[in-house]
């Protein structure tokens, strides 16, 4: 049985037409699922809908067998569904230490030990613990956002373009980290611009186009599908 | 009773000018201005001083007072445009207080808190209660003229650009509009209308003092505009009538409650008016008359 | 020269007291993104709460200050809940204007209960201390120290406690704070309580400095706004800097213009300053 299951989701922003039209995805335990698609396809909107920032107008949204549709973002997080937004994903005027502590706000036991643990996993953070988050580079900021998400012991991570602004090398490193996180029993749903990179690292993938499911399947098969490479991944070879 | 009604309507007409001026600035162009009483007072004091000291006729003084206020409005705009809404609210509020401070303390010019008395009235060939009726007619005619002018302005290309500015100054600027130029002209025209109101007030009462700055009046004007329908000129006038009805209606509170002293009755009235304001805002945040929408959409108006 | 030093001392003392409600204004702005102009009336509420505690109940000034903090804070939360919160969806300016009406309502509740009479708190008159020719009133020093203590307490709360961090997180990014599990409504209530509580403290300090009447808040609120705006809306350190600068400017301006103009000078100065820093000195929002 899948851990996260969204089916027949329609959603949009207040006063406007649906952005998502009858979208469905499933994510199994310990699975890395990539969500791909052109700009404006609704990938971020899908993650925001799961996270409770956008209320679905129809469809079902279940996590671990219980509905999470209509919950506040806070309550969704409390269930262990942790969303890392694409932008504005850290608190710029708080220090890195404080950001991590806010990351763990929902479970404040043994805060010190957990901050140390996350810093160990992401060493750049421990070097600059007292610095304000606004002084971080784009890449460091993404890492901090990840670190904050890890502070609560998530059951599933929803990552919106975490490699944006990262060098190719840093992006590889980030994916390696995501795999390590997965190996500790966390499912990951990741929106990614670099489709090849995502498909190389994910177990399965969905392609959204214009707010609808276009294709889905195991990442390996999709990488090898010439049509997908040509039409959706902009591959010209 | 008749004279009470005439006086009430005269004040109503003057306050309608305030609401119309504010509607242009805030309702249509989106520049919040909590300093409207500063312009109102400037128009009143200017016209009073010009007619008292230079002996120019009242009608000329009124126009001069309004023009001075218009110039002043344009000048304040230059200092304000860079500020974001919330800063603008506070700064304009402070602006009115600075003006009050000057009116209270620049005694040689304004006669301080005692105010200017014996401001000449226009020669209308009548006196006493007849004068008041004729003055009321004049004020109502001024309101009608201003209302018609504001309506034309709103519907003209100028008004469309202003609404585009309200929606998003950035977009309007990138559409090649001279944002500052439009805002300066808006505050000048709005200032003219507010100054006109102040001048009509001064020559009606024949007296002006720093009491024109009473903060309630500013609240009433905003309430009138919100109640009538922000952005709608007819709403501004309708709202003024309704606010006046609420404010005057609370006078009868004094007859309903007994055993209170004058201060308590005053406090009770202000309390009721304030609560009414808040309730109206909560129940009718868009007012009674919605802003008229035109089919035409300016390219810059789309966001 | 001596006169300048005297004015500097007076300016710092007055500025510290202005900074207290300016912080209150800014903390509310930071968390709710709303200018709550009813802070003037809540200064008056605090002054009368202090008066009641001190004169009618015979409590010492420090307890009167505590009472003012609690009562103004509670009145701020209750009035925000009833009058302003339902309007938040209609934009910051609608709420700001409604808060002006709320100010009128609260001030007149105070007036209804206590009347317009000027009252004084029950503190002993003390002779000024004189250092090298500079006069300082013991009461003014007490007020200054209370203001500093209130600010230090608030800073500590914001810097070193979980709830303080959570409040700053909401100020930075309410959506992200919500994702992280922070209840924005709860933080908004707390910010209003603390902010208006600070206004209440300032009310007692002003009452100790001069006397109490229903317009006590209105008389200083312009300088408070000036301090808040000058430092940068929503910035707590900015409010302190702004308060001190406005206090100093108002005092020093008396060297060149009559005292009566000092508040106008203070405000004219900030309009000029805003031409250079449209977001205030320490503001980034
Ligand atoms: N806050 C919002 N309000 C209104 N429309 C939005 C908002 N955010 C995104 N949209 C619209 O929703 C559509 C999908 O956006 P998004 O989900 O961000 O796409 P993607 O992440 O796939 O690039 C776009 O047309 C975008 O303009
Ligand atoms: Mg996106």
C-alpha cells in the first residue's frame, strides 16, 4: 500500500480556474518519486496542495491511510508530511541555529542533540551556526531548508526544486544526500528541473503537463523511452 | 429646526467635498492619505488670511485658497511617492499633525489656538437666515460641479491611468506611464477640492481655528467614503449624507440616557460612532455603491 | 555647552520612553503586517490602569506598571479580536483606518469612566540630582530604568525563548512558519499582547513623568509613530534607535525653535529621513 496517495485532485488559487485537473500520484514508503514537467505545469501547486497550503476542490488525498485533505499546513506537518517550498524556504533574519530549531518546532525534545545531528549531516551549516540565514548563498540556503525539514523526523519529504541555483556538482551531492535520507526510511517526492538528473536518482516519476498527468512510470523506463526524452525532456539527440 | 437643517446640510456639502477629494486620491488613485485635514485647514486659513489682510473678494480668496492647497498637494506628493502604503499612512497622519502644530503656534499668522475670527462672508445681498440658505445653495452647487468634474476625470483616460496605478504602479510604469506626473496631478487636483472645502468652511463660520483638525472628522470622511463605496464619486456623496445622519443621530442619545454628565455623553457619542464605523467596515467593506467598472481595459490596468 | 549636554541627557531619557511604545507598534507590525493606530488609546488605558493600581489601590509604582502591562495587553488582544481581525482580509490599510476608529472607541471608554480631569500618580516629589551642573530628576531616572528593563525583557523573550523565536519566524515568513508547525494566530495574539502591553507600560511612565488624562496617548503618539517609522516599520532594534533619535531631535530642536514646535520638528525630520531611507533606518520590509 502506498504511503501517500492523491487521486483525482483539482485545485487552484482563490478566485481563479483550476490549475490542477484530475491529478493523481502515489508514493510508496522509502520511495523517491520525481515530479517533472514544463514551467507552469502545476508541479509546485501539487506539492502545495499536499502540504495544505492550497485546498483541493475535489479528489482524495490520503497519507498513511488517512485523509489529509483540508488540514492546515501545520497539521499536515504534524503527520510527518514535511514540505520544503521552492522559494522563501528559510527565515532570513534568524540565525542558522534558530532556523534549525524552528525546523524542529513540532517536536522540541532533545533539541540540542538533533541540531548537532543535522549539522553533522550537513557540515556547511555547523560552520556558520551563528550567521543569519540571509547571508547564505543560494546553495547553502537550500541545504539549510533541507536541514530544517530533517529536524522533525519526517515520514515523507516534499521538495520543490531543491537544486535550483546549485552547481551541477552540488546538485549531485544533494541527490546523494536525498538517497541517504531515503535509506533511513523517509519517502521523498521531488520536483526537479533537471529531468535527467532526477530520473537517474528517482525510483519512479510523474510528468505533469498543463495541470494534468501526462506520463508516469519507473524512472529507468522513462529515461530509456525515446519519445519521453524528445517530447518532455527536451532531448534533441 | 430649519436653521439647524440648513447648517447641517451646509456642513454636509463641505464634508462631501472632503470625501470627493479623498476619493480621487485614495479611492481612485490608491494613495492613502490620512493628512486630508492638513489640506482642508490650509485652504481655510489661506482664504481667510487673503481676504482679511489683502481685502480681496471672498470668491477670489476661495479660489486662491484652493489653488494654494493644490500647489501644496503637488509638493507633498514629491516627498511621498517613494513610500509604501503603510509608511504613507503614518507619514500623512503626521503631516496633518505638523500642520496643526504650526496652526497652533505660528501665532503671528494664525492667531494660535484662538483662531482667526471675523473672516469676511461673501456679499450675497442677503443677511441672517436668508444668507445661510443662499450659502447652502452655493455649497451644494459647488459639490455638484465638483462631482461632475470628478466623474469626467474618472472616466477620462486620466482616471483609467490612475486606476492602473492603484492596481500596480510597477506595471503602469513599465507601460510607459509617467507615474510621478500622474500622482502629482492627482494630489494637486485632490488638494484643490480639499482646499475648496476648507475655504467654504472658513467663510461660512467666519472663524477658523486649530479645531478643524479634530481627528474624528478625518475618520468620518474615511467612513463616508468606505460606506458609500470607495472609488465611486456618487458613493462619496451618499456616504457623507449617511455618516452625517449617524453622527447627528447620536445627538439624540443624550435624550435617551439620563444621569450622565456632559463629558460622559460626549464620550458615549464618540464611542457609538466609533463602533458604528467598525461595524460598517466589517459588514460592508466594499460600501453601498460599488466602484463602477468599465468594459474597456487599459493594457496597463491588467495585472 | 552645558545646555546641550542637558538636552542630550533629557533627549536620551525621553527617547527611551518613546522607544517602549514604538517597539510595541513595531512588534505588532512585524507579526501582523498591520499598523495598529489604537496604540494611542492603549497608552491611555495603561496610564489609567496604573493610576487605579497606584492611587486607588495604593500599590507601588512597579506593581502599577505590571498592572498596566497586563491590562493594556489584554485590552489590545480583545479589541484586536473584535474590531480588527475580521477586517484582515480586506488589506492592511482598511485595518489601519479601522484602528483609528478603534482608538476613538477605546479612548472614549476611558473618558467615560474617568472623565477629562487631569490626575497625578502618587509618588513623592524629589529634588533633582545635579551632576556637574546637569539636572536629573530621580523620577526620570526611575522611568528611564524601567523603560530599559522593559526593553531588555522583551529582547530576551524574543531572542532566547522558543516562543520568541517562533514569533520572529512568523514575522519573517508566516507561511513557512505555519508549515513548520507554528500557529500564526497564536503568535499574532501574543504579539498584540506584548506590543500593547509595552504601550501600557509607556502610559504609566508618561503619567509618572507628567500626569494622566484621556489624551495622554494622543499627545505622544505622533512621536511614537515617528520613532517606529524612522527605525523601520517592524524592526525592534529600529524602534529603539528611532525612539532615541526622535527624543534627541525633539530636545535639541529647542535650541533653535520654540519648544511648542518640537514635535513638528521631529516629524518633519523623519519625512526628510524617509526621503533617504524609504524603509526606515533599520527596516527591510
Ligand atoms: N499564488 C498563486 N496565485 C495564483 N496563481 C498562481 C500562484 N502560484 C502559481 N500560480 C499559477 O499556477 C500555475 C502553475 O504554477 P506552478 O504550480 O508554480 O507551476 P510549476 O511549479 O510547475 O512551474 C501557473 O500558471 C502560475 O501562474
Ligand atoms: Mg514551481
